[in-house]
């Protein structure tokens, strides 16, 4: 990947990085792949992935030695941020 493209991705805001990760996770990918593609630090990438996990959008699929593999969750069953059902756009606990 050219350095200019990597710099452009690094300049993305939170929403841009989030969108990139969700698109990249069309298939399971390692945390290192995502980190390198965005030009982020290990801790920054983990922080972003944990936020997405909290929002119910991704989950750790497996751990191979020291590498964590991440995947998208099923959007039909994902519970989003603050208990909002991402598929329906409604609160999950209100029925």
C-alpha cells in the first residue's frame, strides 16, 4: 500500500476509521492487518475494536498465538450502543 494512502487513512476521523474497519471485516481479519492498514498504534486499534465490540458490531472470533482475529457480528442480531437494536433502530429492552 502506498504511503500516501496510509497517511490519508490515518487522517480519517473516528467515523472514517470505524467505517473502514466495518467494511474491512466483510471477512475475518487480524488486529494487525487492520492496524497496519489504518497506520494506527496497537493500543489505538484495540481501543477502536473494543468500542465496536461494545456497540455490538464486531467480536473477537479467535486467538491464534498472540494474534486476535476479529469478525463482524450478524447485523440482524446485533445490539447496538446504549441497547439500541441496530437492525430495527429501536430500544432492545422495550420489546
